[in-house]
């Protein structure tokens, strides 16, 4: 990326902030490009991520790569939704903006609120399979092969689910959301983003996909049974 030199030119800070960002920048660019499908807009996301990183109180950041990826993902999603909303001539942000660190250290409560709003929309608008693939692919840059192993889905199916998720996020549909499910997803996502340990998030997403799959099969069987004609009471033989 041509932007990397400009980040290096800022000079290294005592905590290695520039080096950490330069190492993460290609991944941040791929996140922006995957969400926005535009090179210029993806570079803008990387630039804004750098500005926020430079203003952040990095002493409270446990896992810089995960923090940067989460910031870039939220920024890219905000840009994408803003463009859709402009086309639809409606107003209002789809995802909450990251708190500006220039007004003080980002607090745990602020991070929780930002992620909570994003996870609520994912729960409202996406199926468990769409949500699982979208989170792992977009927020954490998982390869499709790894996603297919975790969720027991084919790679082609996983790619389709990401496309469907993007389409559904652009709609205004809203399904009821359990407060318990919301809390569990927010907790698992924050743990993954802050510590880099995604085991809890992977297990939660995989369990939701499996449970939804079993429920769907049960509903189809019930529908099939109801659609059968009633028994006539007569045998086939006369």
C-alpha cells in the first residue's frame, strides 16, 4: 500500500504505535476493501483508523491488531451504511461512531455501548449463519476455509452468506432479539477484540448456527406432516 510510507514517516513512538499500525495496515485495507469494494474508500478507512490510533490511550489496549481491526470494521460499516442511507434520503448512523479518544481515554463502558449497538443490529437483521460468517470474515479476517471448519459449512456457501449479510444489513428488517443472546454475543465479541482469544466467540457462533439449523429442519418436517392429506381410513387392498 502506498500509504504505509506516510505512517512510517511519522516516526516511531515510545510504545511502538507506528510499527504496530504498519504491521496491521494491509489487513485493515483488506477489511475496508471487502466491505466497501472501493480502493479509495478503503484507503480512507485505513487513514481514519490511523488517526484514531494516534489519539488513543494505547496503555489500555491489550491487543493492538484486534483493536485496529475492530476500529476499521466499524468505520467501514459506517461508511457503507452512510452511502446507502444517502441514496435512500434518510438520516442517522447505522452503527455508533467510535468515541473520540481526544476527549479522554476510551472507557470500558463506551466500548461496550459501541459494540452493543453493532451486535444488536446484527442480531436483528441477520440469520445465525449470516451473522457468524460475517463477524468472523469481516471483523477478524478469517479465511473461508477456517470459517467452514468452525461452522461446518462449505466454503462457497460461506461466501454466499457474506453477500447475503451485506444485502440484509442494508434493509430495515428487524427480528425480535433476546436480551440474553445479545449480552452473550457482546461479551464474546469484546473478549475476542480485547484479548485476541476468539475461542468463546467461535463456540457461541457455531452453537447458534447448529441450533438454528436443527430448528429449521424441525419446522420443515412439521410443515411436511401438516401438508399430507388425512388418512382415508380405507386400505389399499379391497
